[in-house]
C-alpha cells in the first residue's frame, strides 16, 4: 500500500516498480503508475541504479537537494485527486490547465506547487488543510 508512514516501505515500492518496469515484468496498476512517473523523471534514474542508496539516502533541502520520492509522490497525489475529482473542482482545473499548457507533466508540476503550499500551511498552522482555498489557488493558475 502506498499510504504508509514507513519511509523504507514507501521507497521500496518505487524501487520495485522501476525494477519490474526495466525487466519488462507485469506490473500492478499502482506499480505501473509509479513507474510511469519515474520514467518522466530521467534525472532520478541514476538514483534507482543503486537501490540501496535510494532506500537510505537523506535529502537535505538546506543543501539544495530535492527529495525525489516526495517530488514523485506529489505527482501521484495530483493524479489521484484528478481521478476522483477530490476536492471537487480539481479535475476541471486539471483539464483546463492541461489544455492551456499542452503538457500533462508541467500541469502536474504547477498543481503540485499549490498542493505543497496547502500542506505546508496546514502543518505550520497545525490546522486541517483548507481544501476550498486550495481549489481557489488551483483556479488562479488558469489566470497566470
């Protein structure tokens, strides 16, 4: 299951999905989704060539490092939100933004910035995420 608090278990899912994709083995639907996200991020492929390092490396934003698992997890979160239109309106924004930008990957990146901001504010203020404000922020992307 992807929803786990165990960092190694989550990372192992990515490693396994990528290994199976590269070996042309059958993938479960979630594994296929994870592998597709990894494919769209060639800058992370080198990390997956050393699975032990992928599982144990700490990524430090203070040193300018992006956590690839967090980054790819944001893609998966946006894809899930769009697939179930939750919060309501997220799918309509995705469709309109995709039409405007013409690129699904870029669309997810833009939406993920809003999602990251939502999560950060929620954690900072120790409150539930304001999903209405999140959808408003997503809608604002269409005006930029």
